């Protein structure tokens, strides 16, 4: 898999010399916010998933053709929406040809931080209209909405992680380790079990460093979890069990 990552806009009109920043809210510009998310995506996938960043040409068909010439087989164009209604919020993903719909569906399924405004079939994007490879046009929140804007400013790493999950899905390449945290505030300490590296039971009652069961229903040796590439951490101060996978 090789993914083209296009931030949209950021182009100069060859006839007038005007620079297109996309939607604007005060000092915040659409193209810069989208670039911030793409930068985070690149940090995560570099040396793991092949990517290409098209030049910000005025004609988006030129961007698409450049991606094809560089061997891309998926194209993701990230934009930020805007509205005169400041309460409008959420993300949506456009697709045009049928081979793009699974790509758009997966993007929205993994995008957890924004209200899901759906996956929609729509033309009108020049690059998208000529695309033969899966092409997703992602409207990533509203620059005109305070909550969405704050997510784009301060949670772009998490947004990027959501998008990377889709790239992992289509490439078959695992990029990031993830954590599952179990809140054990209500757990019965007498039902917490600890096994050593030889699977020997060494502790049952009280605070252990690596409890691996919840209420006695799932006793799993730490060594077995580690053999699967998992890391188990017990946080006694918060009584949380963290599994990194």
C-alpha cells in the first residue's frame, strides 16, 4: 500500500497570484490545520507504510496524477469544514466511485473524536472525479465550531491515530501499540491473581504488580500475555490494569 496524503487548498492561483488558505477562523487557516494532522500521520507511519505528499497545485487533478505517477494506490484528501452556524460540528467523508466507499467507511468508523456526519457519495472534487484508485475526501470537523477547532489544535495526535487505524487495516501493517485499560475500583482484591514467569501462582490477596484477572473470571499468566507481544502493567494507586498491545 502507498497512500497519498493531501491537505487540500494551500495553492496559488496561477492567474491572480492569490493564495488559497481554505476556510478561515481568525488566525486559524484550514490548510494549516489539515497539515498539522497529516504531519502527525506521517510521524506514525514513516518507515512502516509508504506515503506520498502531492505538491499543492491549483488543479487538484494534477495532484492526483502526481500521486499515480508515484505509485499510490490510495488517496486521502483532508479538509476542514466551515459554516455560518457556529453550532455545526462533526466529520464526514465523501466518496465518488464504488471502490472508494470501503475506504471512506473505514475512515469514519475509526474516527472517534468527532460527531459522525456520515459517509456520502458526492462529486465536484476535480481530483476525485477522475480517480480510479480509492479516493476519500475527509471533512475533519468545522473550523467555525469551537469544540471541533480545539480538537484540531490540541488533539491532532489522537486524530492521526484514528486515521492510522484505517491505513493499518488496508495495508496489513501494524503501526502503533495500543492500550486497553480496565478500571478495577470495584474489584475484589481476594480475586486478583499474580503468576510469575514460570506460571507459578505467587500472590492472591492484596496489591500485586501484575494482576491478570478481573473478579476471578479471567486468570491469565503474565508470561502468556507477553508471549503474544502484550505488556501488562498494574497501577495500584488508581487500581487500573493496563494491557498494551
